[in-house]
């Protein structure tokens, strides 16, 4: 996932109350990390493939996954945000709910006042 797109997806998820963060997993590899209950975290689209998928990790161990979502290689950012928000992580093989749960209170965007400075003024 492109870094600017990942940032916009994270911001949209945080606006919906989803505890999402940027996931930097290597040189040029960026994705979205969603913090889950029980110390788990879902790492979305960090492997460089075109489709949308995730690994669910706890303490560095794989405990579940979200299989490739059909047609996701052509998703808009809104569709990516909706897919991540609709995912039910309760089973080892996660599934998509019919509709997203109600949005919670929005979370502050990461970086605060220094956000643009920390990212070297690369975006508006």
C-alpha cells in the first residue's frame, strides 16, 4: 500500500473510532495496523500484494488471518476503510460482517501538532 494512501485510511478509521496505526514493516512497505482486544493486532496489506488481506498477530505469533477479499485490488479508499471496519476478528479465519458496527467516538490523529514535521512536510 502506498504510504499516503495508508495514512488516509488510518485517519478515516480513527475518525470512525477504530484504533488504527501506520504499520512500517520494511523499506517501502507500509500498511495499516489495527489494535484488537486481547493483545492482538491485525496487519493489513503489508506484504506488497495488490489485494486486501491481513494477518492477526499476538506477541509476534500468527493467531489468525483475513483471507484475500475478492475484488479488493480495485477498491477505493472508502471501500478499504469499510472492509477493515466490517471485519469480525473473533475466529482464526476472520470474516466480513454484512455491515460495519456503529462508529465509536473518533480517536485523535497520530502525530498531533508535529505531524507534518515528523513526516518531513510530504503532504498537506
